[in-house]
């Protein structure tokens, strides 16, 4: 993607503009809004659904489709409670909770500034921190008692560990190989917020890459490079990304080393976009001990068994969507048909991510143009997600498509009825090409 000018908005103004655009254009909006909404719960509309689907598809393509050493899994959301006991989640999956003694709002202690100050009322007196468990608890079956307690998974990773032996056998993969999964996870966050950044119900893209002990550090470095390259390849600017090492005192109980790929979100200096952890052999050993099942890998060439070490890249779909929207948001002065200028807002999304790839725009609603415009629409809709828009002036329709990142607009005018040609306008440069309708699909295929 070409390096395009950024908006001159302040960081807080950028977040407000993107949030407003997302709500106004139906990318994402508050869930249950007619009942006053539910905090940190968001629904994705038609455009947001496509954007999320494209993010998932690009992750799956790079992680699974283009590799011969990674396979997929779709594990159940509700698993045996013994899974979470063995993994350590029932014991250690907590956050430190404090309550302001003045306004009685509750916060994560590790999210407060130094010295601790209440973001709500500005006072500095808090209760002592206490651990707050993050897992959602429910009951399976008609009787609500401790024996029927189950949990909504707080991560997708454990399904890949408990299914490791089965997946390895049926896929006949040799170490090193990975298991990838995209799915819902649930965490009872103390302080959700910042639009779709921190949610209680969210979607993860996780991969567990199983390697021979002793090769884990090299593979960790490999996946750090791979994952950083994925973000920049899809248009995130390098200056808005950084790699941060976890300090020893913040490492998870299973981690030998963890790094975060962080993005320069407007509401914080840096915020986690993806974590890449060296989980060692903790999980497989823990589940083997708890279940009594053999979760070792048999190395036929060397005739030995061992528990593989695991490298885990784990990214959130929702945070990815937010980062791509923020990084793509542009405002500029564009020329008008009358020779003046006006503000143009557009999303310079990578074409692989754009919710709608092509918009077909008849010059007007004239009854002579509609059949030809519909014929053009039918040509392209089988190839890409497309939109047909005949409401308002052609300039206003261009702006509507720019605002949601549509890469190409195809205009059908009265000359099209005579010469069987259409005008194709490109989003970022606003340049236009006139070409034959019969060559339209080939033209767009080269560029999409």
C-alpha cells in the first residue's frame, strides 16, 4: 500500500472519529441498544461482519493455508472443568481488584496510575487489592450445584493441548507442527472499555506450535518475526508497532518468555495487539498428569519420547479490527466538481481487508441505466463482496464508499449504453480509468 497522509486529528480525536464512523456506518455498535445497551458488549453490522471475516481469513491463510506444518481445530467452548483445574486457570486466573473509598467504583489495581488515583473522582484512597476471578461460571444440566458447574473458556489454547495427541495422530504431522484455532473466548473483565479494545466476549486467533525442546528459543524468534510481518503486510505502519518483552515478574505461570506486539492506540501509549509466548512443556505435562493420558510425542527417527515445547502466537480479532480502522483512517481536502475543495474521509484499508471490494454506481436512477448497471453488478458480485448504490449524487456516493474503504467504484453512465464501457475509480488516488465492460472482471482481478 502506498504511504498516504494521515489525518491531522489529535490522538483522542482520532479515536472519537473512528468510533463515530463505526457506529454511524454500522461497523460496530452497542449490543442490546434498545434496552440501554450492555457495557462492553458490541454487535458488528454488515460492514463490520465482513471486515472481521477478512481479518480472520488473512490470519488463517498465512497461518494454515500457506504452511504445510499447521492444521486447524474447532474445539468446544464449554469443556470439562478438569481442563481448567489442570491448566491452572481455576487457581491463578485472577486480576487485582480495588475499590475507591470515595465513589466506590472498582478498578484493576495494575491499571491505575502511579500514585494510584481514581479515574472517576480523582481521590487517592482505595481498599486493599483482592483477587477477582475472571472466568464466567455457569451450570450444565437442570440442577444448579457444584457438581454441574462449568466455565466459558477464557482462551482457545487449552482445546489444542487436550486434543494434541488426537490431532497429531490423525494429521500424521511430525514435530515441529502447529494447531490453529479461531473462536470465542470470555473473560469477566473488571474494567472493560475503549470501544472494542477490551471486551468480556471476544474472538481469538491462536496457534500452538509444538517443537523439540532445545529448539524453542529459535522458533520463538521465528514466530515473532512472522507475526510482526503479518501486521505490516496488511498495512499497519511500522512506527505504530513495537515489540515489548514481559518482565520476569509479569510472566504467566507457564511462560519461559513472552513478548507482546503492541500498537500505539490513541487511548494509551501502547496497548497489546498480540502475545507470543514460549509456554515450554507446561500444558502437556499438566494435562497428562491430571488425565492420566499419554501426551508425549514419539520421535521415530531417534526412538525417544518427549513432551514438546510450545510457541503460542495469540491475537484478538476485535483488537485487530480496531487497529486496522485506526491506522487506515484519513481526512484530506479533495477537489469538488465546481472547482472548490471539501473534506474527504476515507479508510485506506488494505484491499484484502476492505469489507466491500467494488461498488457499482449508475450515474442516476434513470430507467435506461438501471438494467445495464444491474448487468455490471451481476458480473462482479460473484467474484467479490459488492455494493449497488443509486441514491444521491455521484460525488456523494463516492464519499460514502470512501468512508468505508471500498477500493473501487464502477460508474455506469449514458455513454455506457453506446460504447459498452464503464469508469472505474480507485479509492486512494481517486484516478479513473475507462474500460470495456467485458474486461472489467480481469481489470479488477489484477488489482484485488
